[in-house]
C-alpha cells in the first residue's frame, strides 16, 4: 500500500469515526428525549391510577346510596300499602255507617 493509499484509508477511517461520533450523539439525545417522555408517561399513568381509585370509591359510595334508597323506597311502599289498607277499611266503615240509615238521623 502506498503512502497516498494509506492517507486515504486513514482519512476514510477518521471520517467514519466522526460520523459514528455524530450518530452516537444523536442517539444519546434521542435516548434522553425518550427517557423524559417515558417519565411523563409514568407520571400520567400514576395520576390516572389515582383517579381510577377515587372513581372506584365514588362508585362504591353511589352503589351504597342507591341500595339505601331502594331500601327506603321499599319501606315507603310497605307503609303506603298499609295506609291504603287502613284507609280502605275506614272507607268501608264510613260507607256502612251512612248506608245503614244514619244519614238522616241528625
């Protein structure tokens, strides 16, 4: 190999080394960007997980409230049915009272 060929080979190796260094720098920058974005994604995921826990808790509270409301409605319906029965009994008594000729006894 001649001196000229050797110099060209060395120049080629140096250019390749410079290109490799530049490319490695870009990879390093890109990796840093990826790490930053991944950190943001992890923080967002944590925030979402915390929100999910709060939502689950609220849903459980709403389910309990709905259960209590259903129980209250059932109790109210039972009381209303009893009131209707008693009112109907009173109506029967009043109708009997008036139908037995006591209407004009005043």
